[in-house]
C-alpha cells in the first residue's frame, strides 16, 4: 500500500503492517482525491507536526488521519503558518 509506506516514511506515526481498516479507508479516500493530493496532505501534516514553531502536536494514526473530517482533507491546503504558535498565543 503506497500511501501507508509514504506516511511511514515521514516518521510521524509508524505503523508496521497495514490493516484491513487502513486499506478500506485508503480506498475510500482515493475515490474522493487523487493520490498526489493525499500525499501532499500527509507531507503538510508532517511538516506542521515536526515544526518547532507550531502548536499542532497531536499524533494521528493512519486510520485516524485518513478518516476524520479534520484530518486528511484539512491538511491538503494547510501550512506551518496556519498553526503558528505566535499567532495562536495572541
């Protein structure tokens, strides 16, 4: 499963073996979005999560990230600026 491998390569939340649930939710998202959009969303989430300048620090499993309304769809267009600590603290 390419999406699972991509997600693990980002080193945010490592999952050893893709489960049937993970495959089901990945297939469902692929009906809504193309693979590059999903990978971009994962990349954005990883950058935001790893940045020391952001307040977003919740680790999400593959299933959680892909299935939630505020998971994969939200991070398609988010950047570190959207979660900047300085802006949040004001």
